[in-house]
C-alpha cells in the first residue's frame, strides 16, 4: 500500500518534470497554447495588440533571452527595459561591434523589421534567429516587450 502510493507520487513527479521540460524546450511559437489561435492574421491585426499572446510567443526568444528584471544574461542580453531604448546599452553584456555601431533604437518599427528578418537590420550581428513571419505575431510580441519596464 505504502509502496504503491509512493510509486504514484513518483510517477506524478516524473510527469511534472517531463511536462515542464517539454514546455521549456518547445519553441514553435506556442501555436497550440496561443489564446486565440482560430483568428486569421487579418482579424488579429484588426484587433488591439495582445501582450498576453506576445508573452506566449516569447518562448521563441526565451532560449537566448530572459525577460525578468535583474535576470542574468543568457546567450543574448536580458530584454527587460530594452523597448524604446538605443541598442547595446547594457554594460555587462558583450555585444557585437556590429550592434554597438548600428545606431538602432528599439522602436516598434525597428523591432518589427528586425523580428521579421534579423540579419536585414544589423548585418553581422550575432543573433542567429531565423525571423518571425507573421505580422500579427510580431505585433503582439512587441506589445509584450513594451510591458517589460517599471
Ligand atoms: C539563438 C539565440 C537568440 C534567439 C533565439 C533570439 N535572440 Fe535576440 N539576441 C541574441 C544575441 C546573441 C544578441 C546580441 C547580438 C549582438 O551583440 O550582435 C541578441 C540581441 C537582441 C536584441 C538587442 C538587445 C540590445 O540590448 O540592444 C533584441 C531586442 C533581441 N535580441 C530580441 C529578441 C527577440 C524578441 C527574440 C525572439 C523573437 C530573440 N531576440 C531571439 C540571441 C538570440
């Protein structure tokens, strides 16, 4: 009896462990988890930007970027407070020379251009991300980035 209860608890723990790992490793943009997956791109663009949906989409970035205040840098710098700021401002992250010299300011337009096609904005910078195709996805993700501030 005791043994089987222990077994069940262990099993639940393993499920949690693998469930959590699966979520963390998944980087498909959260299609299944997105709150309003049934709307077309046009319908989503006609509606107001949705930062909560953007947070789900941030799973594509979270492999390399933290979003919390005071978080450690990963392969890329933490993105807390980056919205609206000039590029390459954090003293404790080693940016590429290309990004430091870029003169880019992270406005909605710059983020949209860059998220669509990272290499088009700053040729030679170090961020290897293929780009986010869907304009409504980019808009919602940028709305989420805009919330990462005081
Ligand atoms: C494969 C790792 C990787 C992924 C995935 C990635 N990034 Fe990056 N990102 C980087 C690196 C590395 C840099 C620094 C580039 C440099 O110094 O040239 C960077 C830089 C940035 C910057 C500039 C930061 C600053 O301080 O100027 C922004 C903004 C950014 N990334 C946003 C995103 C977003 C949004 C996503 C998801 C759509 C994303 N990144 C996905 C690695 C990544």
